C-alpha cells in the first residue's frame, strides 16, 4: 500500500491518505511522503468491482462504527467537490478514507494491488459479505450477487505472456515438412483465491482449413472441470502483424465464444482468457446466475462476425497497417472504443468480454498487471 503508520506500537498500512497540499512535507512512520492525487487517464481493470466492493465494505463498517469521524470533512483535492472525505476506516490494520470511492469513481484513481487484494479476498471481508445477517436489508441489492474473486498476479501473467510470444514471432513448430506458428492453451488452477498452477496442453497440433500457418488447440476434456481456461493469440509474425489481412485487434473469435458457451453450460467454466499483444481478454457470462446460456447461435454468429469485421475495418482506417510497437502499445492497444462496440453487440446474449490493457513499467516494458476474476460455485 502507499504508506505505513505506527499507532500505539502497532503498524498500520495506509491506502490513499492524501497530503493536504502539493507542498506538504509530512511523512509517514517510514519517512515516506504521502501521495497527492491527480486524475488518472490510464485504463485499469476491475474498476466497477472495486467501487462495488468499497460500497459494500463501507456500509458494513459504518454499521459497526469501525471508523474515525473527521471534525472537518475534506473537499476533493482534484475537482473541489465538498465533503468527499468525512471519516477514515480502520480495519484489520488497514487505514483508508471514505473519500476513496469518490477518487476511484470520479477521477479514475487506481488503488494499489495490495489494497485490491485486501478488499477482494480478505477472509473476514468474504465472511461478512456471505453473512446476510451481518449486512442487513440495506445491502440486499448488492449481496444477492455473492461474488468472490481470484487473483492472477503479474508474475503469473508473464508466464502466459511467454507462451503467447513463443507461439509467434517466428515459425518454429514443425508440421510435416513445413514450419508453423502455434497457439497455446491450458487450464488455470486456484488455491486460496490465488493462481497456483498453470496446466499447459500438449494437444496443439490441429490445423484449420484455410489457415495452414498455425497450430490450433485441440479439445481437452479436463477443461470442463476448471473454472478458468486460457489460450493465446500469438503475434504472427509481429505485433499487429495481421492488420494487413484485416485484423488489427486480436479479439476472441466467434469460435472462442462458442467454445466458452459450451464449457460454461456443460462444465464448471466461468471464464475463458485470451492472451494477446494488446492485453488480456476474458469471455464470461454477464450475470452470475447458474442458468445455462441459451442463445440463437445463428443470430450470434451473424451479429458477432458483422461487428467484428466492421470495427476491424474502422480501426485499420484510423491507425493504418504500418506502425511500430510504441504506437501499438501506447495508442492502439489503449483504445477501448472497439471492444466496447463489440460488447454492445453481444450484450443481448448475456455475454461480455472483459479487457485488461497492458501497462508500461519504469523500464519501458508493456505488461498485463495483476487481475482479479469473479469466482463462484455453479
């Protein structure tokens, strides 16, 4: 989290406790300065989930009076809205203000991964959410969606990234007398809300008619027993390399959508991840009710492919086919206009494709940051 405070010989972690003004030199117990908020223009994942979780936890902590009320409320340091922070919560040696919800919702400020992990997965928080007697009737609208979350941290995602990259760039897989690219696929196994195993399939020797340059994954019966499955869309031969063929964004294909629907209806699958150059996609059912997905497959096929082709053409018209990696990562991959359009097209089928765009680290590398995925019993 951002800071550390020692209070009565106990250490507390502090999230987004802002300094009062930019020149404020106050420091925490480790001598580190407190942060000052600025509007975040970078897209980040799970924003809606974070807001929902904060509302739920704040309501519970207010009911239990687990907070310290401020004598004078604080106005927003960015937009000036009055009284956005009226108290600070202290729970399980973590401190944050009620105004955090405003900064997340109105200014797109992203909490640290450690804080997100705390609110998504902390055992006591999970228990209080499950116990409707604790929460009361005021939270019925939220608690009927009894969500839990599992985490895939950055390092685990780098492993999936490595599989994606290895399957592309150069043709290194042997098919008879020729060399081909390869998608990779597999299963994700979670323990205690955290990814513990990545099981990679060796059954990636299928060649589709009309696309003899790449191996495709074959069906794995075990996939039905896992909540999350994955496969890669490798760069062939480079990032954005298929733009000249009319595909700039490596969105899930209609086959990927059908594959998810089958596994959701027949097994335990909650989501199907697609690792691509622009980031991570997660195909899932919009709601978390246990009803099977019943659709008009022909209608979905026509609408999805029509939208898919239209937005690819629009994107290529906007960005062209001749661009370097820097432009791809900074501009093309961060443009969510097209995935939003695709999601609008499939919303009537109770389907959604979550998108987690890459971020750039201090060394200039573009990576997929830690993600939290919805997890529930079917």
